[in-house]
């Protein structure tokens, strides 16, 4: 066949021209610093052929959906690495839905995104469950990275919806897996970091179509910080999904909560977290860049964004007018995630980029972690270099129901670092604006390093797999369960003995 032969010739070429492979943020934000080639196949069979040829020539491979990364940790630092971009392998088929239970399943291919499958299901009277995540992520990528929604009541990790998977292993063979409790292969596959191979197909659980309401209340910072772990759990757990937005500059929290409604309920709300007009993008960029060397400007921008987020960031889908009061009601995906408003673009197309730190801690320790962060804020202010949130949506505090997976954030596996994860996790997600001027450093850059080191050293935190730097992964390694890492590595050896699939993260945590 011509296609595999051509690939083999390219892979075996002695002259490798390295290129940068970017995150969704685009140029200047690499996911991989140097790769030899990016392939964009359109079928599972083509992906199989590429992997077989790569394995034969000893070429490192990484799969990528829409590069939902923040830092250069996706590949290994081998310039011979090739990328298999999966977004064109996006078939959806075999919907099964039981009318009496309201539950069913559907089969999706590697590159299907959440908006694609949500619309396809809605057209057929079905919907995704509560494991919804960011609108530009592929389902294969979401399962590989352990992506999650925010919930302590419902299954919140995307992998929890997976019933079966086809994975292209390191020899280019398709391995079929079915969900099995306490099976090491399944426990590795449900947060594989792409190190077992390419997740080619997934059979996922779906529900009969429904709508969602969303509400938001404002709470004084002191109330949340003075919670016990049980009080935090009790506030969040009754809802299908819920999260806090923390605005440390004004010492307030927004508590956003969601619940389920019948599909015939009136309401057509549509959320767009990332959608901005050209004027809004230019103003936000100027405002945030002004804070590169000014604490005052950062606090002014934080107060502005806090005021904007007090009102719903929702439109009515039919007439496209903004909704001005809470609560709002709409289709599940439209309310929980949404997409872009008409004639608007995502914020990163206006040079609004972020660096982030995301760490998971047992929910019982959540208030203590937030109090420690407040102490660090206050220390920086006392030193004359006050820091606050410098992004359009404050600090996102999410939650996750326990889910057993070797590398999952919310697993109850504790190893030598003992802590009670049995009620789930609180995820501390702190995005901050990356200035487009000067040296691109944030105001009081050293403070962000101190924040991460303090939390890793003082709490049994686990890192989010795409939202942290190499340094964070290295520091947090001591908090990971060593038995889980060893058992994951053993499964990986079976799937990929030649180590075709490699990444910086896998190397740091010792499973490659």
C-alpha cells in the first residue's frame, strides 16, 4: 500500500526537520518543542499504519486531539517525535437508548469533540452525562488526560462514562478493553496519559436528553475560608455539578450550582466562557498588560472581571440577547459548557493567554489549602508586591467524586502520603494572564513559584496532567502513590515494550 510505504520512507529519513507543535494557544505556547512531522489521518486504519511504521523504525509517537495543553510536557524531547493529530478521525455511531431507564451508549472515534457528540446526540433525543469538560477537547484526549467536570454527587471524570475502548498499542495492534472493576489494565487505561497507545474508539454511556438550570450566589471570602472540610462537602455535594470562582482581590466567592430539569422545560440559555468580541479582546489585553508592572492595575482588572462575572455569561440562543439575571435554563451542554457566540472568537485569538497551576487535594483539606493561599496573598501584600487573580474568570475551585484509576486525581489510593480521599477531591485551578510585552513575566513572578512549592510541600496534592510545568510534576512526584505508578508501568510495558509512546510527564513520574 502506498500510504504506509510513504510514511515509512518519511520516518526513516536521516534528515529530520524539527518544528514546534503548539498548544491550543498557538505560536509561543508549545506543547512539544521539536517534532519531526504532524500527521492528520482520517481513519482508524490510517492511524494503525502510522504507528506500525513508527514502531518498526523506532520513531517516538504522540497522539493529539486539539492540544489542550498549557506547557511543553506533551512529547518527549526527542526531535524525531511524530504527532498523530486525531481530530479528523471523528465518527459517531451505534446509539443505543433504553426508553424505560433513560440510559444508553454510543460509540465515538478518537477525535470526536464534546460539541460534536453533544449535537449529534441531541438530534436523536439523547445527551452526554455529567462528565462534560472544556468545549475544545476530544473525548479520546479527555480520557487519556483524566479530564473532569466538577461534581461530588455524580461521576465527574470523563473516564467514568467509558464502557469499552479500542487502543492502538505500541505495535500498531488494536486492543479491545471492556470496563472491569479492579482490573489493572482498565485502571491504567482510564487515565493513560497516552502512554499505552492511541485511544481509537470509545463506547460511552449516555442519557436521555435533559435540560439544566444554573444559579450563582455571591459569598464573602471569610465564610468559605472558615469552613471545615465537612461544611465545604455539604455545600457542594447536593448539586449535579457546582464550583467556586474565587476573587481574592475583592475577597469574594461566586458559588455556581447546577441541577437537572425535564427536556421540555422552558429556556434556551447558552454559555460562552471564552467568547469575546474584538473590542472586548483589545480592552482586556490592554487592561491585563497594564498589570505586568503594577499591582494596582491588577487589582483594578480583577475587580472589573468580578463585576462582569456577577451577571450571567449566557445568551438566549434564539434571539441572541444576553441573559441578565439568575437562574438560567437551557440544554445541558449549552449551559454547562457552550461554545462561541456568533461573530465572536475565543480569547486566545486576541493574545489573551494564560499560565496555570492546578492541584487536587482531598476535599476535607480544601478550606485549609485556601486559607494557606490567602496567607501567601497577604504576605506578598505586606512585602509591598500584592498579587491577585489576573485572568478573566478568577480562580476556579472544582470538585471530583472518587474514581479509581492509577493516575486519576480523585482516586482513593494514598500510598505513603496518607490522606482521606474517600469523599473526593477539591481542584485548585489558578490561571493567570501571560503579558504580551517585555519579558512576558507576570507581576511578582517569584510569588507563583513560592505558591506552588508551598502547596506541594504542605499538602498531599496531586497535579493535573496538562496544567502544570515540568518543575511542578517533579516536585509533586513525592505525593503520588508509588504502588500505582509501578502497576501502571507494568501495564504500559505490555502495551508498548518498545516505548514508542513517550512524554516528558511519563519520564518525570518514572513510568516510561
